[in-house]
């Protein structure tokens, strides 16, 4: 019986391996894109690129479980044998990190000229487009536009003990926001704010989506999240609205960032995809989507977004290199203060 | 052969341990150990809930056990959202039980694993000796000696395995605002992009897993005979408990799915949007499940045989791969890809299939081992009576073990469909799986679209698992 089982196993394994192996002789040009932007928004745009160029797009989407960095880890792990041509990140700090590791190739797209310089890497290793803003989302059954606090100090105020929420700040846009706040407040004030935040029983959710859900369900009165998460809830008719946090330094805009991977196997097709993603057409589509992203192109002043009353689009970007350089220090402080335990 | 299979399963873990290069800074601070103890406490309580529920389910007949496995195939975020709807502040029971309170959160997490615990206990059916004893002897405190004491060892094993599994689960506990050591592993891996550091964080848990497995290995030589009542009223009681548990553990998340369903045309459109990923997942599951069962059988046979012979085997140590989050193992496989000469295979589904087999091999081996370890002299005699290997399999092995084989296949099928962490890193471009699709939908798409996609998964999984678990065991060999 053992021999039969082992024979069966060998046959099954051989058949499986044959079934798994695929030929590489594709005739149609392809481009492999890793995209951290949520699939529901990225997929229609990639399909449009396929239709317009005839280039087949093989996407790898990120999942909420791994935050934005599952793809970045994959790029690092395959640095000697890259299978990715283009990284379409939904924030910039991890792209800057890849740039620092030498895993990105410079490419100056002709369409990059329409993006303000503050959202582009001077070395052309990444280019920003279509941003989201950090906002305070609040439950409209518990708060009114007049009573909702806009200061980040409200998160540490005894009046709101146990009624506020933020995402676990180690990942994604929340980590970027923390790095920006550290730049703006200085290390001492920022650390004290974090300590007070936890001391005030702030709910620490696993992501910005859960922050939105906690507020919509009334578990928290208000919290910090992104405009795209908030907009989805508003469209679904949930009892939430947003205001801009006022930390005295203006809003935090976090753009998508597109990059060409070093030694990309399909670099030419990758460049075409980057040109397409940086076009006004794509920014317009993302602004009209459920995520209501904020166009950064100077030629799209006419595009209306739900956030126009809240913020100016010419808001300056932040120091991305500094944010990337500060990342480890930020995480160490977050751990020392006690986030995530 | 079995040792080679075990080595394949352990390869990525070994690579992770070797890459760690030490305990790292985290474990030289008290906060690390405090977090580890908190994790074990949480997972232990959740594991106990799973065990008690699983024990009730294992005693039932019919589809209840497989129904209890459904939460495993639903995305953790979806299960968490359903519970939050019921036990959140605005929920109908939120005033009495809050899912954001620690004990309730632990119990709810445990219920998700009840089916797994039940399957682990399924192999512990009543031995003839125990059944006879219950009929012949009127033993004082029989419930203690035959009902509890004899069950302690297999229960302890099942509890320990489920507990370790839950301890490595980062998503569902964090949905209830409980952070475990797995959270810090994700921070090290995903935020600091430091796989070696993440492996260092996993080392103590691997050590704890090793201690638990040493216990499992020791107990492998023992023949467990325990009593199960055959009285009709006791069976009815067991079934009632099983039904109630299924309604709670599975019915509530499913109710959440069905309540969120939009109009039928939207459901159909959403399902159609999920079709490519469903196809990829089914392809993977159909490919991987028989290999998992066959290799699991090979390993479990060697495991039980070596235990009887009191010789060593790698088999039980493969369970160590369950105590670390999947991305670490995926990174080990990515390292292996770099050494592989055939680029075509690297870019195909080969590595994902191999990694999933290695990930699920310990599960399959464990479930089968729990059955095979019941050394039955009658089986041996029957095997000796039949000369042909094929006939021996058809007339002795299959009738004896068909139920546990079907359960193993069903469990592997469900777990392949639900597998996320390996798919994320190893799925080739353009070949995403349905679990990745669901996770991306959950935080971005309207609830109805998520519910429709979840329904598509259920419609796919339920008939296959039902066939495996209900029809197959009843079929006369």
C-alpha cells in the first residue's frame, strides 16, 4: 500500500508540475504592474490602457491584510530576478524607500510636467498623481459640524476619552501621517501627543477602513482616516462626514506614486503605462470614482471633487526623503509608546 | 519518502530561522514577553472555546461539522464585521456583550476555529473496547474515567494546535482591537521591511511550538481508548449542541453576508467580476488538495508507524510551520525561486502550489495521524488476509479511513480557497486568487459587492465540501 500511495503521489506531483509550468513565449506585449491602489479603482484604468495600447496588463494587487507593503516586500525579495515592470503605489514613503535601495529606475515621463514639482522625485524615480487627504471622520448622529473638534489635540482631551479612533500607525498612509506630524511638531511634542492618545483610551483599529466602520457604527465619535475611505461610507449613506484636521500646518496630501522598476523585463511597455497613468484622463477618472481622489495636475482645475470646500489643491507636499529616512525612528517611538499591544 | 516531504514542508521555516540570526532587540525588552504572554492568554482562551465547540461538533453526524468550517473560508474581515454588527455598540446584543471586550473577542475568534478543532477531534471516535465497557460495566464515576480522563490527551493536543494557530492569526483579533505578537511581526515585516527581524520575533513562538510538539510526539506512542455513549438521547443532545454552535459560529457571519446582498442583477454582475479569481482558486484547490491528502497520508502513516516502533521522524515537527504567519514562509519560497534554474516554472503557478502544499501538509498529516494512531489489530489482520495492494486499499484501508480522508480533503480544499498570505507573495502576475480579491474588496467596495463575492465563494465551496463530507463517507465500499 505504501508503494501505491507513493506512486500515486509521484504521478500527481508530476502532473501538477506540468500543469503549473507555463510557456514564456507570449507574442502579445505585456507589462507587469504591482498596484497598491485598491483594485476596484485600479482595474478599470488598467483595462482602459489595455484597450488603447493593445498591451496586455498583468496586475498584482495588494491586499488590506498586508497593507501597502506586501508588494514592496515582493519587489525586494525578487530584486535579483524582477518580474515587475511598474509599481503603482498608493503612497510615497515606501516608493522612496525602494528608491533608496536602488530598486527603481529613473524615468521622466512627458506627462509628469503637469504634476507640481512638490509631488515628484527630483531624480525621476517616482512621480506622484491623484492624491488623498488625511481627514477627521465623525459620526453625524453624535456630532454636528459645529461640535466636531478639528484639532488633533482633541484626541487627547479627557472629554473624548474612549470615543476616538485611529488606525494602527505602523502602516500605509497613517504611518506617513505620523512621520509628517513628527516633522511638524518635533519629536518631543509628537511623542507626548502619542502617549496622551493612548492614555485617553483611543481605539487603535487595524486600518483606515475599520476606523471608518467604527465611527459609522457609533463605537467612536470621530477618528483619523483618508478621504477615499470616508467617501465610500458617505456614498453608502452611513452617518458620517469629514472635516480637515487642523494642526496649524495645513492638510496632509498623500499622492499615488508610479515608478519604473530597475531591470524591468518589459521596460518599454512599462514606460507607456507610466505615461498613461500620469495623464489627465486617469486623474479625471480617479476623481470621478468612488475613491474621489484629488487631481494634482495643473490642467485639471476644472474638475470638481467633494473635498474642494475643505482644502486647496496647491497644498505643498511634504519632505518625502525625510519621511522615509525617519520611518524607523517613527516606528521605534510608536513601539516604545505602546501601540500594537 | 515521508521524511523528504517533511523536509520540504520545513524548508521555508528553516530558512526563516537561519535568516533571523538572533533574538533581535525586541526580545531583550520586557514588553516583548508581556505581549507574548498576552497573545498566549488570548489564543488559549480562544482555543478553549474552539475545542469545546469542536468537541460538540465532532460528536454530531451529518453536515454540522462541515458547516462549522465555513467561517474559515470567509475572509476574517467579513467574519469580524458580522460579529461587530451583532455585538457592537449599535448591535442588538451590544448592551450585554461587546465584541471589543477581551473575553468576548477571544470567544468569537475561537468560534471561527471550531470546525478545525472538530476535525482534529474527529479521528478520536469511540473504540470498540470503550463502547463495550460502557455497556457491560457499571463503573462508578465512569464519566470521569472514560469520558474525561481518557479524552484529556487528545483534547490537549487539539487545544494546543488550535491555540498556536490562533496565535499566528493577526487579522481577526485586530478587528476586535486585540493586538498580538503577530501584529508586531507584521510591523517588522511590512512596515520595517525586515523579514529577518520578523523571523527573530517568531523564534520564541517556534520554541513554544516545539515544546508542545514534543508532548505530541511523546503521546504518539500511546493508544487512546475512550468511551463515547451510544445512547440515543445522548446523541440527540450532542446534535442539538452542534446545531446551536453552527447557527452561532456560521449562521451569524452568513446572515451578515445575506443581509448585505444587493439586488440580484448586481449580485450576478459582482459574481461575474470575481470569476477569473474563482477559477484560479479552484484550479489551485483541485491541484493541491489531492497532493495534500496523498502526501499527508504518507507522512501520517510514517508518523504512526514510527511512533509504534519508537523511532524518530520529522513528521510531527512539520506542525511548527503553523505557528508562524504565512509571509515568512512565502519569503523562504521566494529565496528558493532564486536558486531554481527554470524561469518558466518560477513565473507560473508552480511555486504557489508547492508552497500551499507545504503549508497544508502538516494539517493533513495531523488530521490523518489522529485517525491512524488508533492502532487496531483487526485492521492489521485484515490487511494480511488481502494480498493485492489495490484490493487492500479498496477493501480495508478505504472503508476504515474513508471518513477521515474525506474530512482531510474537505479541510484542505477550504483552506486552499481561503489561503491569502502565500498567494499575495507567490501568485504570478494576473493570476490572483479569490481570497486576495475579497480582501481588497472588503475595505473599498460597497458592502453588497463584498457580500456577492463572498456568496460566490460559498456557492463554489459548499457543494464540493458537502459532497466530500456527506456523500463520500456514506458510500458503501
